């Protein structure tokens, strides 16, 4: 009789081997033997409780696509101090509706500058100030008992120069020198640099760093202390697979594959999104499906639409790669539309998006821990009658508060004079106008700011995917302008939107229900509750756009076996009247408005929408 392991290897092993062959060629069979032995060992070590979760997930493969899924993103230390401290706030998360908790980098980074924790010095140790690996395992167990999956960052492109691999490479061990891409002189680096962009032109210009101990130039895409690893070396693949499966056996359920787009280097390209990236991901994914099928992968690939879809798996990789990817384009287009009061560009750009596999899901978000880059494609802009460069410049001016009449209060991050690129830091509430309105003491502007925040939250909850709420946004927390007082953060203004959680504001929610924090919180809870009860929001279904007759109003249609759903959003600060036909042609003469839980007569010629109105209708 075949064992469970044999059956899983029979199901996923061929895809694993095919992927290894495409990357490692003649060495693939050697690597396959090592991988099978490793996967079998980790399979055997899996706890009974996690084996039960594996079986549940195999029976419910669409678990990440359910409308009940809600994500929450936080830095452990800023949310609760330590991993053990989070256990005291699990009830808060569960009450909010959270089922998916992403704790920002918690593995041991290098001391000093560490790119917000993404310069990992030891993948097998938790940051001492946050706790221990035992604390991590205890937390995953408690979260699992409350129906919450833990998401952990796994940095795939680089390690800190203090990581054991780098230390041993500098000590002269050839095995570990081969874990990196090291060049004796500038000849090859200069050839690569001819087509490479700079990720941090202010902080870390160029893509290579000289190291005296190595006696060579090492590849450093992000910062001089982050050494890119060499995935062309199969030893690197085995090392990372071992890490993934060990963390999975501690109860980590989702891996955010950080900087996944950069892991393969090819001369004459920008060294992003190269085909071997997807083969490597497929091999890792299939190995995880054998040892720990409860685990999911999320691609941290902030790239263009055509490149992004590939991280789910297209062609021969269809449905075999990541289960989740960030919908960066939706995020950027929402901010663009909020500034212009015009949905044309959003509809043109997202309407041309290639469909994702029906088995995958988007991570939808208004903002994240990072800055906002204006991922506005020049061709998309042109189809909407805009100049791409000019529009990106306008958005930077608008959200930094420099544009006349702007409601936003953001900070410019990483301005690049050569390219004109100017990204933006800022909290949701401050970018949506609440900071400026409160400071000026203008009650009506406060109302508009709250309405903008609520509109954005409704869109990401209704798009179809997992809405990701960044810590504090559920309380309309403002920019933390004191970030510069911390020497560790002073040079990186992204910390302006990474405040310490305001638990006093949480405690006060019931004391002043008319406050912006209370109203934003109550609306978000309501929207998420309605979302949970709405099958039409299953992420396997795609969104499409309906014509409203007014560019200020967005109408999103989602088809489902139970019938169609239409969402209507007014992106204007003024009242707008649009033809009722955009609803009636899809829903008929009557519709059920879900957020207000009322029946609508759809026979009048027009409907009037208040500023920043949100409506969800089903037949």
C-alpha cells in the first residue's frame, strides 16, 4: 500500500523534478535525490496537529479565496512589543475579523542598519527583543486555535553580510563563496550595470560592493550590507527549502517571498522576472505541497501587470507557483483616482489586466509598510489621455502636499532626479486628508477624509482577494512625525507610517463613537462582516467594469452562480447623479443593497450618490 508521502510525491514530484531540470540541467537528478531525502525528513517531523491542518487544507484548497479571509499587517514590536505580547491581543484581532496575520520581519537581522529587518543575519533565530523560536511556535499554535494563519517574511534574494554563509565566504571557504556572485574586478559588474536599475539610489547607488576579505565585488542589489545569493547554485536552493520546511513545522502557514523577482541574474537584462525565477518557485512550492500542504506562498513582486501574473504561474507553470500576490496596481490606481476624481485610468489599466488563475488570490491593500511607488504605465496613461511621466509627477506633488489644493500630507521618499521617480511615505489617514483637516480644524474636511478612508477600505474588501489592513489604519492613525527622533529610523522616512499601536485609542472607541477613529473602525468592521456573508466575493471570480456615464463613478461587476453583484463607488467629493441603467441592466428592476441591508427600486432613470458613496448590490 502506498503511504501518504508516496501519494503526494506521485502527485507533485513530476512538477518538482521538471522545474529542477529547467534550472540545474545535468545536476537536476543529484539535486532531486537531496530534495526528496530532505522533504521526507521534514514530512516525518511534522506534528499531528499540523498534519490535521494539512488534511483540512487539502479538502478545502480554496481556503485563501474565501470571503471570510481578512489580513492584518504589523511590526511585532510596534503592535505588542514581543511575540508573547501578541498573545494578549489575539482576541482584538479575532474580533476585528482577522484570519491572516502578517508579522513584519521577525527573524534575526544584522545590528544597525538592516533595511527594516530585511537584512537577515540568521533565519533560524528570532530577534532577541521579540522572543525565541519557542515563542514563535507557541504563537502559531494560539493563532491557529483562533482561526488565524501566521504569515512570515522569507527574504530570498539576499542575506546580511553578517550571515554565517557570508562570514564563511569571507573566511575563504569556497563552498560558501559560491553561495554569492563575486567578481575579481569591475569588468563583469560594469557589463551588468549597463542594464540594471538602482533600487535605492539615495542610500545605495549601484549594484555591487567591494569587500576586502572576499577580495572581490559582491552583488548587492539593495544595500551594501545585503549580499545577493546565487540561486544558480543548487546548494542555495536546498538551504532555502530546508528553512521553509523547518519554519512550516513550527506552524508558519504563509511565506511572503520577499524580493522574489530579483533572485535570478541574466546579463543584458534588468535581472528581474527572469524565467528561472518561476521554475525555482515551482520547485519550492511543489516540495512544500508534499511535506506541508497547509502552507501557502505569497509573492512579493511589485512589478508590472504582465510580469505580475507570471508569479501565479502561467503557461507550463499555470497554478503551480504562488497562491497569493500583491495587487500593487490596484493600490496605485486607487490613490491616483482619489487625487483626480476620475476612474478612467483605473478602468483602462485594470481592465486590461491578464486574468489570474482561478485557484489564486490577490492581496488587496490601500498601503503597506513600504513607500508608494507610482506604478502608472505610460501606455495605460496614454489610453486615458494622460502623459505618464507628468501624471506620476502630479501624484508625487499631490500626495506630498505640494500641489495646490491637496488634502494629503505625505513625505517624498527616494527622489531620483535622473528618472524623475519620487515615491511617497505616509499613513492612510494622513494621505487621505485627515491630518490636514484636523490640524486646520475644518469639520467638513474631516467628514470628507473619513469618507475617503472608508471608500478605500470598501474597495479592497470588495475587489475579490484578501484585504490587507495595515496596523493602525483601522483606527485612522496619523503620520508619526517623531520617527526622526530615533537615530535608527531618522534616515528612512517610511517610519512616518509605521507608528506604535495606539491601544489607548482602541480603549476609547466606545467612549466617543463620533470620533474619526471610531467611525473608521465601525465602518471597517461592518464592511468586513458583510463581506463574510457575501459568496460573490470568493476570490476565484474576476472583477469587471460597467459603464456609469460619469468618470467620477466606478461600477464593478462580479458574476457568481448565485447571481451578479455590482459595486458602486463615487470617487468625487461632490454629489453625483448617474443613470440607473448601470445597475438595472445587470440586476433587473430591484436590487438588494448589502451595506445598508435595504431593497432598492432600480426603475428610476437616475440615482444620486453622496460624496465618496459606497454601495454593494446583488439581485
